[in-house]
C-alpha cells in the first residue's frame, strides 16, 4: 500500500469530520485500488471511519467488501450495523442472509423495538436479498402505487382500509407516513 493511500485511510478516523469527509471523498475518486487496503483497515477503525468506509464500499460497488460488511453486523455501534445491512442489500450480497438473520435475532432478543431504524434496515435487506418473504394481503397489494422515490405507497384516502386489511391478515403496522405529491415534488 502506498504511503499516501495509507494516510488517506487513516484520516477516515480523524477527529475533524471535515478532514475525515475529505479523505473519504478522495478515496472514492481513487477508485477500486483502495478496496484491499481499506478492507484490511476497517476492523481497527472507530465508528465514524467505519461508516465512511461503508460509504466508499457502496460507492465503488465492489462485492469483495462482503466479508468486512458482514463482520460489521457485529459492531457495538448500531449505526454501523444498520449501514452495513444497507450496503449488503445495495451490493446484492445474498450470502449475507444468515448473518443478517442472526443480527436481527440479537436485536429482537435484546428488546430493540421493531420500528427502530436498525431492525427496519435488517428486515429490508433480508427481504431484498431473498431471506425473508414480505406478506402483503391482496387488498393492500391492489392499492399500492409508486410515486417516484416512494415505493409501495397507498392513497391516504384508503388508509383505514389498508390498516384493517393488514390486521385481518395478522400483519402489524409499525408506523406510517403521510406524503403529499404535487407537480413540484413530494413532501
């Protein structure tokens, strides 16, 4: 590893977020050549450095990061675990499903509420990677529409029907959001 590359990787853990972010951006521009030295360094990094590394792995789209990302599912930091699950999903790492399931079980037995962002990310990754089947009753499925970046939305005027349909099929509503779609955007 060149000295400059090693120094940039080390800066991902800098106390100054600005310096760490600049190092992350520079590593992204270097490209795939940063992968091996970065993967080697990740286990010794602080959480912010690990989060930056995850962003680099996603940006570069290299599935060789899979073992490092799977190991990060055991991090002591929930945000690192969550971002790792998201990266595994984005990179399409199907071999991560058993590790994602184990991480999800740890959260559930640890009493983490299912609507917190980490369990949501783990369930979403498992579903996308084929390790979990999403159950959507027929009426709810028939009402779903996509509006740009929002996937699987239902009209607000039909919200009561959707909630009742889910309840009839033993499905829980953990949370929902109301969005307004206009000609100028989604709010």
